[in-house]
C-alpha cells in the first residue's frame, strides 16, 4: 500500500512541477503540429500521396517530439541533486522511476496522440536519458542510442494507423503493441535504474 | 577452469596469454578459410536455381552469423562487467563492438550484392531481416558512440554494458524474423532442428567458413584487446618494460 502512496506522491510532485511551467507544456505539441504541417509543404499537396504518407508522418513526428522532450524526465532533478536523493531513498527505485515516466508521458505523450505506442516511447526513452544524463551534451547521442530501439514500435504503430485508415482490422497490431508495452514496462525501469546509478556514480 | 579465468583477470596475464594465442587462432583461421573457400567456390556443385550466384553465401551467411554471435559475446561481457566488474570483460566488450559492426556491414553489403541478381533489387525496405540487420548495425554504432562520449573508462564500460543488454531484445527478432513474417529473404536452411535443406557438399564448406570466421574474430579480438590494455595501462612498469 505504501508503495502506491509513494508512487502517487512522486507522480503528483512531477505533475505540479510541469504545471508550474505551463508554457513549456505546450512545446512538444506545437513541435508535433509544425513537423506534421511541414510535410505537405515539402512533398507537394497531392491528396492521394499525402493520404498514404500520413501514418508514417504522424508517427515520425510523434517520435521526434518525444525524443526532444525526453531529457526533461531526469535533467532538472539531476541538476539540483534531487535524483541522487531519490536513488538513496529506502524505496524500490524502479517504482519511483515509473512514476517519473508516467508523469512525463501524461505531460507529453498523451496530448500528442492517445495510443498504445507513446508510453513505450517514454519507457524506452528513459533508459537513453538515464545513460546520457551525466554528459554535458547528451541530446544528440541519446537520439543515436534510442532511435534503433524505437524502430519496432514505429513499424507496428504505422501499420496500425494505416490499416485503420483503410478500414481494416487492427487487433493483431494492437496485441503486439500491448505486448511491447508490457515488456517495456517490466524491463525498462530496471535498465534505467542501473543506468542512473552508473551516471550518478 | 576457475583458476584460468581468475588468472586472466590480471591485465598483464591477459596480455601475455593473448600474445601466445593470436598466432594459433589466426593461422588456423587462415587455413580453414582457404580450404573452405576452395570447397565452396570450386568443388561444391552449382545451385539448380541460382547457378553460381549462390556461392556468395560462403561470405554472406557466416558474416551474418558472426554479426549475431559477436553481439552476444559483447552482451555477455557486458553482463560480466556489471556483476563482477572485471577488467578483462570491460576491454573485451569495448574491443568487440567495431568487429561486430564490420561483420554486420559485410553481411548487409554481400546480401545486397546477392539481392540484385536474385530479387532484382539492391535493397528491399519491406524485408524484415534486412531491416533488423540494419537496426543491429545502428546498435553497434550507438554502442561505439556511447563508448567514446563518456570520458571515464570504467563508467563508459558499465554504461555500454547496460546498453548492450537492452539491445539483446533485438537478437531473437533478427533470428526469427524470416519465420515470423513472410518476406523476400529466404528461411533458414541450416540452423533448424530437422535435416538441413542444403546439400552436404555445399554445407561442409559453409560450416568451415563459419568456424574460420569465428577463429578469425577471436584472433582479431585479442589483438584489439592487447592494444586497449597497452593504452589503458601505459603508465605501469610492465607495459614500459614490454614496449622497450
């Protein structure tokens, strides 16, 4: 029971912190909209072609928006030392990490598109951030590490969106996305904690 | 066995042992590869469908196997690094990554050369095995990038170990991709439980090439490890004595 309380108190703290910086809240969504709007400008306005490209464009934009917002999971806590206190606390660190990831997803992933894929992006992303948070300029490196790991989500996500648009059944893709989510939810906090401990050293 | 493993934990011992092992591994690899190449390119019968073009498998398939095998070596070394924090496993993981990336690249290039006459295309975006091999190449490159980005060698080794272990998820996906999704790439012909669907005269040179590549990998790995050890321990007395 206590673990649940801990989880929700940390989640509440992170959400309050995000709410206090309201202007930053909208940034990923605006970024997402701009990227999506750039494609018709760059590729021409042929309606048929745009219709076939749309699922891919939506997913790639969502992926980039998540990637750019990922650093905020740990960065500010790392800078002011709160992260070390979290790691030193007597509670299982993976629960705390999941709370932080949930907060990040609620703030950035959920407004983007409500789908099974975005929590997976946040979960896997937390490993990349944890690995590079100690570096001065880890942003580009983090994208290098994370993008290969994102490819499976991208493949199933786009095929699901495409099939929905064509009026086909997507149960299969949803099952696989669900499986990926469960896998990421159970394994990535462990990897993140290990990576954070190394980064904080 | 345990005595030998603990013996290798000292950088000096590892250096001297690998110095002795490299010529053995390297020469055996060369002999086996030459024999298998002769067997594969000259004595093996031509394929009834693909003619002589199939002979590229003697480079392509072993290289693809090595790309997976080296990743597992790297990840196992990473696992050992995280748990026992041994010096030699750190160096082995760091030294294996560029080799693995090269073999993955070789597999992709030879596969593409093979794909042109057989499938009529250099590259097929919808093929699951091509894509997963490409992801593997990116994983290797990410590993190497992280390795160079972190200044402190010990921290770098441990961070890379976590990354390598996360990437292991990809290995079964690559291996089974041709069975899970029906794609252009052909299914496995050798590594399945019932009788391999390849003629014995073709199979023996192929296995020979795989063994030769493995031995070559280990000799190259040990050579890289020796360089790493020298650059890491350049201020110790024994390295100074060794180099003068």
